C-alpha cells in the first residue's frame, strides 16, 4: 500500500517541534519549573493570569533560544517583540498565550541529517519563544479524553514554562524515505538540544513534542497538496509512523477522487493511525497583537557573539570528526548512532582501543547482550575501560575471541574487571609454545591421513589439526599461532 502510493504521489512533510527549556524558573515569573511537582504547587498571580500582575522575561530562556538558533544556523534578530495569541482554553488562565508572531527571535536556518548514507538538509523557517499552557485531566471516562468524562481537573504548574517552537520549512523530494528523514530530523534535533544543555528533551514527559505536517502532490506536478497537521506525536518511532500513516491515508482519499481536508489530526500510539481532530485555525483566528506588558527583546551583537563562542561541539561536527578519525563510512556511523553506541565507542577508543575493535565489540557481542536483556548498550554493567582492556588482551594474543567473550560474560555477571575474570576463571591463552607443541604433535599422530593431505598441498586441511589442538587446550590457544606451528612442523 505504502510503496504503491509513492509511485503516484510525492510526500512533503514539515515539523513543528516544541521544546520545554530546562530553566529553573518559568518564562515570565519566578515560579519553579520542576516536572512532576504536586499539582498547582508552582503557581503565582503572573502565571495564573490574575488581574494587575505583570510578566518579566526570563533572561536565561532568551539565552537558550539564541543558542538553539545559532546551533541551527539561523539569523538572530537584533530586535523583536512578544505577541499575544488570543484563544480560550481552560488550561490557559489568561485566555491568551504570550508567544512570538511576525518577529521571531531566530529565522532562516537549517539542520543536516544523515539517512541511509545520504545527507538531507532540512530548512528551518523560525525558532521562537513562548510560554507553555497548563494541563487538563479528564476524569471518569474510559479514554481519558473530554468526551464521556465526568469532570476535568487543571494543573497550572506547566503554565508559563518557557517553550521554544522550532518550525521547519516544508521538506520535499525525500520520496519513500520521508518517514525516516522526519524521524532522523527529530533525533538529530534532540541530540543537539541535549548537547546544548537547554532541555532534558524527554519525549515521554512531554518536554519535547512534535506536530507533523504531511501533504501529497501528484508525481510530476508542481502544485503541493493540502496538508494535515498531526498533533503531539510523542516518540521518535511515532514520528516515523505518523508520516507513513498519513501518506497512506491521504493517498487513499485522493485515489477515491476525494480531497484532503486541511485539519488537525491525532496520532494513536496503539493503532498507528491518525483520526480527525478540529479543523485547523488560521493565524487571523488568534487576533495576534504585540504584547503591551513586555519591552522588546534586543540582544546585543556582543552577547550573541559570546553565546556563539560558547557553543559546545554539535552532533554534526562530532559526526564529521568521528567519521574522519575512525575511517568509517556514513552508514557505519548511522549503525553506531542507531545502536546508541556512539558515546561508549568513543570512550572505549579514548581508553586505548583501536576504533575498529571498539566498534566490533559494542556493535556485535555487546549489542546482542543488550538486546537480549532489553536495555541500551550503554546500560550494560561493563565500562568502556573494561572493553578497551578486553580488546587489548586480544590484540596482545593473551585472549582469543572465544575467551574474550567468556571474559565479557564474567564482567557482565559482576565478577570484576577483565583481569580478575581472566585470573579467576583461568582464561589466558596457552602461549607457551612447548605446551602447544605437545598438543600439536598429538594431533599430528592422531590424524595421519590429514597430514598426508597437507603434505600433498591441501593446506586447508590443517583446519582439522587446528580444531583438534583447540579442543585439547579447551579453546585456550591462539588459533593463528597454532596454525603457524603446525605448518612449521610439517614442512
Ligand atoms: Zn508563576
């Protein structure tokens, strides 16, 4: 169905991402901004919108927003204003939200994302700052939605928490990769925000939330289709599924000769499909006007320059550096990133392991163990230093791969460092040639027919003798060294 739809239609998607900033206090008052506090325990006249209260801008929130803009290659406004966005909703006590409208703090940037070994540049239209709303809880219904509920409760702790909205330009031309590119964009954005230290970016707690716009146009046509906006898609996997499911749904609508309606849709985590919400408001419905209670924001060039100089190494720069330093391809890098193994591999290399060895252990044996126990590789009870030590023992010939896996077993089972596991389990490779030669001579004596074949030039038959020696030493020999000694013995 999906592949078929994409033969006729070209998808275009765009993302609006809301990020709760990790400031200690709210956007326009001094209330705390801690997640999970007792309901309505972090409120004051300002964030409750009581008459006569006046907002004051949180300087750190402006600083964080500028940092985000700079990291997204945006221009930073030298002067901008907040605006009132008017609408009525019970979780917004003022009946308007302080936001930014035609004068956002950051504009015209981009973020490069890597998908399938290809870089896709996602244009950023704007980054603006606003305040979050409170949270409604509908009690008594089966679904947790307002329909069928007996009553609703409102928690204003979240009202007024600084919220940054990052809006992309429409992204055309990604074809059947559109869902993956959308997911990769949110992943890259999340990693970038985490690196900047401006948010805890926990999608499951709502500090990073996405709305996904999707439309289809006929292949070969210049005209873009009508877009829908899928709200509050709350995991990386859901971003991918929401785009995919909207592509399938809209293709079916268009194939039936109907038209796609511009509307808000809800994504359902359980079924993976979207259902119709309200019809989409236009900007004019919000009656925006400049916020009269706040002075304009005019960040000086010196401030912006000093923030630019303070930016940490961003994920894109890190990616370029690691690809170069480890001599790997874009696809190799993606495999590490998707396995969540970048940090541990980098730390293992820092502890002295060769990049290829570090990748081999973390992506192979350890990824398998992590998968078996349903945890991230970084959560396994083995440190990068341990892995570096194991790979050092292999490189020096003290362990072979099989013994190394046993050492890893021991470390994971809490038996201590690799060296103590080697000592306690008696796992060192038999490197004493005299001991090996005794086993080799026994294998030669036991297999006269194999010896005859090797002497006839069928060198690969030596594998049988190597196997016999490995068995005799219970796997503790270095197979390469054994092969060498056998060949020396027989020539
Ligand atoms: Zn407050």
